[in-house]
C-alpha cells in the first residue's frame, strides 16, 4: 500500500451534470498528447448528409437549448448512427447531429452538438485540475441513458434494471447504498446537497436515515474547515436558478445544459479550495470530480462492453424495440482524481491504449469506497465487484504545498 | 514559495433566469419528491387514524409517542450534522 493510501482518511466525490469528455477536455490533446481528446477532424453527418466537423466554438450558455436528448433511444442513435436494431451493427459515434436535429428541428443549430471548449482558456478550473492531477481517458457513464439511472450506479453500484428517469424503486433490498453500508459499519458518510431549493437527486434515501445521510453545502464547507468531514462525502451542485435566502440570486452550478458552465467552474473551485486550504484535510483526502453522463453532447470514443449486472431492461423500457442487458457502458465523461499524492500530469489510459486500458464507470465509486473503508465487506452486484478502483493512483510521494494550485473566484 | 493561484472569472449576471422552463431532470426530481412525500403522508395518516381512547397502558402511550416523536423530529428542521 502506498504512503498516500496509508494517509487517506476521506474520499469526496463531486458529481456534475451532462457534459461529455471531448466537449469539456477534448482540446487539451493539442498540448497534452496523452489525453485522448480531439484532433479537430472528428465528424458526424447531419440530416442533409453534410459532414459536420467538431468545432472549438462552445459557449457557456445558450447553444444547447433545447436540451440535447440523452434518453436511452437517443443515446442509442448517437452511438450507432442509426435507429435500426440490426444484429451485428457496430457502434460508430455518428448519430449525435442527427439526434440533436430531433430537438432543434433546425439543421444549422443541430451542429452545435459538435462544439467543444477551448479548455485552458474557457475552463480554467477543470483544465487545471485535469493537467495538475490525474485525468481519466476512459471513465464512462454506467448506462447509455439519462441522469437518475446513472447516478444510481454511483450510489448503489447498479440501477436495479432502470434505464430512465422513472421513479426509482429498490428492487433488491439486499443491495444497500454506499451510505447505508458505511453507517451500518459504524463509518461516516454524507450527501451534501447545495441547499433546500436545489436539494438532491438521490431521492430514495430521503425515506430513511435522513439525518445521518444529508447535509447542505454550507455544512460541507464548515466540515472541511473544522476537520469533521465524514469518511465518505458525495457533493451535489445547485440544480436550478432560485432566489437566495437573503434575496440574492443563486445560479445553477451543475453545468446541465442550458445552465451556465462558468458557474459550475466556480463551484468545482469552491469544493477543491475547501479541501485544499485545510492542510491536514488536504493530505488525507482524495477528491473525484466526475460527470454523471454526457448529456447528448458529442464524444468520439466508442463505449466499451462491460460486465452485466444481472438485470435486463425490456424493449418497452428502453424504447428502442430491443432489450438491454447492461452489457455496454454509456458515453465517456470527464473524470479527474485530485490529491497531493498524485503526480502532476497523470493521464490514466483508456480504450486508446489497447494493452494498457483502465476502464472506469460510476460503479467504481461505491466499489472503491467499499473496498477501502469496508474491506469489500458488503453485498454487491457483480458489476460493482468488477469495477476498477481508482485509489491506486495515490503514490508514496506527497507534493509540496506550493506545488498545488489554489483557485480564486473573482468577485 | 506561494502556490500558484488561478483566477476564475465571474459568471455573467445575465445567466440568472429562474423563469427558464424546467427540463426533464428537474421535473423528474419534483416527481420523486412527491413520491417521497407520499410515504411520509401515509405514515402521518396512520398515526392520526389511531383512536386515542385505545391507548390504555403506558406501553400503548409509549409506542404512540415514540412513533409521533420520530415523525415530528423529521419535520423539526434539524440540520443534519455528522
């Protein structure tokens, strides 16, 4: 076990909303060739058959309204380039523009789905974290579908067969959430939602263990400074624009289209700074920043096959006319692991590195937490048991304090 | 030496739009909340339906008070501290 792991006391996960890897970090490949981003030649056909290349023209807001489709049939089209469910069809990532046309009804506007950020200029927080710590070339959403089922994988290691946004019932009550597992084992765990008007997307646990599990973001900040952070923390951004308690304006910080991406940048910086500015917490915490799914936005990497989790979604549930056996991951998302025990510029290889690929998905989150804090002692799906742990990136060498960046949110 | 400081620009104040139509995710969140409330409502109704005259013993009252207190604490706005 590395010295970094021996010193580890806290794991914090911040899960953002609905942006693909290439959209947010793809431009970094120009300067950092190991990052599996964009060459600028990737393309999709539009509904007129015109070839549309990726373009570095993403803006913080207004380009992705209406919200791009990211429900199961839409993502199926994005991955396979066709709605036909022919046997032996191959994924080609050629259906993004076609699918966005179904929302926009405007050919030119459907091209917006191929836009990506100039990461270093537009996204100073995310791009700095990606290049200062460890970025994953191969972290995929767990399901080629929307938010709720994907977030379920982060909490339970499975979605219990769900591929959509329907009210989420636990079908197998022998699989406990990671929070319940921790509490039952006399460890501590908490979900920090932003505030009450924003609340949580992890609804099922509202019904039980509420005081033990939930707190607000203000409490997260207090817990970081007071050294009272739980063993495991899951942080949720603000999901909607709403008036503040003092009459001010609270902006959504989740980066879900069409919320302002820059506000999310500032929120990520706040979470990082809260840990970074407490020296003892900084040395003993691993922070994972990850997105729940791609939100319908273009990524060039074909999602790989994965270990089924024992459930099958029916053809009616998927909406494609074919069942889904949870044997393929969803589209790739940004994921960054942060700790002073991680060397600058670490790039975790993905599917581009055939013999050395390390594939992660959201079941890696409860899997890693369970392995580290509970010695793997919990009933889990096969999918979670086989999900790769991300803590192996912590080394024996801790970086000096002045070697680790700090963010300053301008007022 | 001091650590490198990265400045993060302020968000455009025009970004604030609480009148933006709620998307699928937020409408789904509200539905999930409603479902969660329904579970609480059923629990509350079960307590309100109990005939007070049926509480004969200290054990009867204790059981009623226990369930009521647990439910009331849930609505007492206690912050969820570690």
